[in-house]
C-alpha cells in the first residue's frame, strides 16, 4: 500500500480533494434558497477522514473548520461505526458541538468504499430562521430556536418524513429551510460521489495513506514556523462592551501564549466566565479562533487547511468560559468574542514576531436586522443587513485593508444593496461610503471602516448586536487606535442618536427614520510622524484622512481645497521638529 503512494499520486489526490470541496461549495451556492448562503456565503463544506479529522475544507468561514470536525467526531462516537449505514445522512444544529448558534445546520454523509467508511462529506450552512424569538435579546439556548440532537435525516437512503415535518412546523420560512436542506444534501452527495471515484481509482488504503501524508506535511511546515518564534510567554487582554443583557458591564478577553520550541500553547484560563447574555460560544469556537490566529502566523498562504495544520497548537480551555460555554447558555451572537480573541493573540505575539504582527481590526460583522409586515401582502418580512466590512490593522510593511470582512468570517460577502431592496422590506439604502479618519494613524495607516445608512419607508422593529463600540482597535509600535464601531439612529427631523454599546432589541422605527451602521477602522503601525508626507497628501486627496487629522496626527500641513491639495513644506518641517 505504501509503495503505491508515491509523491505524484499523493499530490494528485491532494489536488483532487481541493477540487472536490470547491465543487461542493459551488453546488451549495447555486442551489440554496436564502441569500445568507448564496449571497453572503455564510457556510462551508468539507471532507474528513474516517476518524473525523479535516482532510480538505472549502473556502468559507474559518471559524467553521473546528466546528465541522467536532461535529463529525461526535457523530462517530454517538452512532458508533456499526450504527452508520450506507445511504445514511446525519444532521444536527447542536451549538455546543459546533460552537456556534442554532442557525448553523450541519449535514454529514458517510462515504463507503471497499465495504467500510473511508471519509465523511459534510456541510454547515446558515438557515434564515430556526424559530425562537425575533428580537435580539436571548437568555438561554431554548429561546433561540429549535434544537436537533444528532439524528438521521436520511436512513439507508430513505428520508425521514417526520423530521422534515418537524422542521417545516418550527420555522417561519419553511420553503427556505427545506430548500437549503436540499442544497446541503446536494453538496455532500457531490463530495461522496467524487471520493468514491478516487477510492475506485486508487483503493481505500491508498486514500487513507494520502490523508495521513497530507497531515504530516502540513504539521512539518507548521512546526518549522513555530520554531522561528522566540521561546517565551506572551500575554494580551481586551474588553468587550457587554453581553447584551448587563449593559455597560465589560467582559474581559485574556490570552497567554507560550512558545516552547515547536509547541504553540495558548492558555485561555483567564477568559471571562460564560455570560447571562447571548454572546457565548461553545468550545469548538474557542479552539477555532486559536487555529485562525495560528494559521495566519505560521502558514497563511502555504498548503490547504487540514488537521495537520494545527497539530503544534495546544489550547488550554476550561469549560464554562465565553468561548467554551456550557448548556443552556445563549449563543445567538457566538462569533463576536472569538474575533477579539484572535486579535489578542496577534497583540500578545507582536513583540516576538514584529514582522508578522498586525494591529487591531474592527472585529465585528456589523449585522443589523429589521422585521415587520409587508404593507401590501401583510406577510412577515425579515431584513438582514449582513457582513459589513471595516478596517484591518496595519502591519510593519503595509497599510491596513479598508472595507474588509472581519478575520473570522473569511470569505463571507456583504449582500448587494439591490438584492436587499428587492426583498420588499420597506428599506431604502441612502448611504454607503468609507469612513474618513477611521483608520488609526501610523507610519503605516490602518484601514478605513464604512458607513451604511438605511431609511425606513414602513414601520418596523430594529435589532442590532454590534460590538467593540467602546474598545477601539489598537495600534502597535506607536500607531494610534482606530475609530470603534458604532450604531446610530437618524430621527425624521434629522437628529442623530448613538445607541449605547451598539445594541438594540426590537427598537421601533417609524417611516422617515434611518439606522446607521458604522464599522471601525484598523489600528496604525509605527510613529505617524514617520509616514512620508507625500503619502499623507495622497490620503487627504483620496478622502481617507482629513486635513485636520493630517496636521494633528501625522504632523503634515496641507493647504488647498478639493480641487488641489499641496504640502506646506516649511510648516510641515516645523510641525515634525516640534512634535
């Protein structure tokens, strides 16, 4: 068997696996019913070996990598290998397995070849509705929707009509839910068919050997990268606004990283205990956040993501924290705190790997929702303003990216304005622009956040769960902090009110009012006064930096107007001399 796994065969199999997950992703996108999947791309697909280890994962949400693998392993343990038959399809939305909220439905299909399970084909996708309250505030998992334990939605090729009926009865948009389920089934069956073809060509044993060879190669690269980080203990912390229930009560995020040779140890023992509000996440999310940071620091562009990529990363994560919450914690906004956890790992290691360090970023998906009744049909509508980009932190050799989705959400997209406006939700987009001065100042400037405004044309209720409105994205090595996130309400007469902590729960909005979501920028890197004056001039000309900020933060005097800006060289020299 090992003689047959020569390097060329191993590489052909590896390339095929990447192609398979890409095909699975395409099929899911093209057949899904709700725009959170086909527009925002809030889903991922993956292939796993017979033990549930990640073999290949489709580009999507990095935070789903750990959740899918956890779920597959749990299903193997729950059903037992003898309890899983050809033609079975397994399903769950247990947030305490996936680490996330109940909207993420996991579909897993065992792949048989040579009389045994050789792989699992899986998908996790965000359904538009899973029941539960429409408002933003929840206090436990029971109020957030229906929960499916590990069940067989298809048994030996026969769909379980009773389970389908339960789904249909418990969601508000059953056509979307059942359509998305069919799309997920199509995706995992695509993976099954392609793996069966590979096994028929090379044999199940060779396929197993190829999986292990991929793991070993990825592990070798990752350990070599960890060896390049100086040994030591590094620590960083931050604070979240609140948990959505105890308004204004800060929630600590605390990270210690220890480098010991080729071991990358992340200690999360000091993280806040799980909170009464709805920002908790399960253990898989905490582990996935560490893996996101680890991959970015060790091998961001090398090789596919698989289980071997993370073998050097060890995580100390006791149960009962905000990133290892226990039942019945509420987890509606599970993804928020882990984003700042990733930022803190970067911040902790900045002194050790300054060439890899990145300043803080906006660390939120900027989601707001609204719901009401269609004035013509009387039917319920739910509007989702999803995945708004913001600023990323600068690094030693480059400015931060502007208007970019937060790190843990990976390849998710913002929904086109036109797609939202045709949903008959009574909202009109009136403004979408970069947010001047929102990026932190530095020798390298932080990326800019964005401003999005929606005007209400019919009465509705508004929810927002935006975070990091108090703790601004930090700068590094003398760079300044960026603007934090913000949510505001424009009243009919034009006055603007800022929502405390960026949160709203079923806030009534009348015709003529607007809601505004502003994402933060990225922190700056290095002394702002060392940024070349010509680059500051270019930023002012582009509208990224105001004339006042150029003078106060960068110590560059700019004269002129919109028709032509120029540097006042003598004044700039004096400003930089006396700073």
